[in-house]
C-alpha cells in the first residue's frame, strides 16, 4: 500500500502515520479486497462491523436524507481510514462509501482493529488526528456555504480536493478524483449546470484541463484568485 502523493509530496494519512511494525500487524489482521466501480464499501445505517483502509483508488462518501436523495460530503483516497466513527461510538454507519473506480482496500474486523489499537496505543493519536481534520473539513464546508456563491464554493472545493487527494499529472498539473459534474455539484450544493458553466469558464482561462470524469488542475493560484470574485 502506498500513500497518495500530491505535488507537495507524500500526504499524511492514517496509513502513512503508522510505523512499519504497526502496518505489518494491521495487514495480518485484515484481508485485501478488490471493488469495482460503483461497489459499496459500506452502507449508511448498517452495523459497524469493520474498518477499511484504502490501498489504491478513490471513493465518495455520501449521506442520504429521508426522501432518498444522496449528497456527497467527502472524497477519500489511498491510505485513508474509513469507518472509525462507528468503531468509537458503537453506532451504525453514518454514510455510504462507494468506489469511484476499480480499487483495493484492506478490510479489518472491528475486534481485530480494537486489539490492534490496544497493542499499538500510539495509533490512537493518528485516529484522533483524522477525526479532528475531518471536523475541520466539515467546518470549512459550512463556512464556504455562507461566504461564497456557487462557483466560488466549487472552486474552493476543487482546491481542497487537489491538496488532499490530487496526484501529479505527467503532462503537468494535479489530477483530481474522478467525480462526475453531478457529484461535484452535490459536494457544494450547486446544480450540474452550474458546475458545467464553471468548468467551461475555467477551461477557457487555462485553469483546468478536463474530459469525461477527468479533471486536471493547472493553475491553483489562478483558481484561488477566481474564487475570491464570488465572495458574498
């Protein structure tokens, strides 16, 4: 398993925060599984019987409402831990996690993961750091809803996505996870049409390069300046 790398170098994840001995122990306690595009790694409301560590590939994290509508609330990539909240609180899954493309993940039963944490107490620090970072992500998302109109929120989300989950493109720029325009819109509460218009404008300004489910961020600072035009 190799942590994701951005243009800033290796990104710290749950997996990269563990020492070699801890990684080997955890790998022995679980099993590697392959998922196809569209497969659910876990479902909202089901019992939290295992934790999952992404090995390769990206997932989307969605929450459904009482009317059956899904909203994308996060994207997770290689090295990231899934299902830690249910482990700590003994509560059902709070979200559905779906493979954005073919991927692999290490699946560890709940009791084995708890035993791992007991034997490697330093790993708790990494778990708590992840929880803190995800709370910060949530706060930033709420703040952007109140401080930027649609295209600005989308720009800020794309910048955060590039920083957290982007990979260097051989031709230059940062490759984003393969979200559709509808999924991107769901992440920031805007319509697919708003995403399409923004993408078209960014492409014309050479801020991005994109095709079907593939977006490469070419000019992060340019996009950041662009987002400021949409502040409320």
